[in-house]
C-alpha cells in the first residue's frame, strides 16, 4: 500500500499563491492518472485537477486558469501550483490516484483570508 504525504499548505491572503506537493512512498510511474482533491469544512471531498502519465491535464471549473497540476515520476511526486487564491479555496487538499484509490493521506490545510 502506497502512502501519500501532502505538504505546502498554509495561510495566505486572497490573491496569493501556494505550491502543494504530494509525495508517494512508492512508484507512481505506472499510475496513469493522479489527481488533487479538496474538502472544505462541512462539504464532501471534491476533485480539483488530474494529470496523466503523458502530461495531459484536466481541471474542474473553479481551478481553470488559476491552478496547475504536474507530476514528477522520478520523484514520485505530484504538485499543485495555485495562484490568485480566493477565500472559497479554503480546504484540506489531498492527492490520490483516480482509480483504485490508496488510503488517503493527512492532507494539507490551505486557508485563504479575505
């Protein structure tokens, strides 16, 4: 079972930027689609963005134009660069594979103040 460790969250003002990292304890090179998710207080976990092994990316509406997902298979790490953050982006952010998910990591808290 691969373990996931998310990091890079913090407290930022609206309009600020953060870069999140997700380190996997095992290889992700044979995992086609990796993704970032988030869970705001009182809400269900939701998909943010996906990235395939070929570099194809896809974003949900709120992330388009502001967030950039990427992966480094050599480092078994997935990244989420977030810009122009808004208070509604406040959530715990997680990564995982799309199919046959591993156990969730602890996530990383992102708090955006207005």
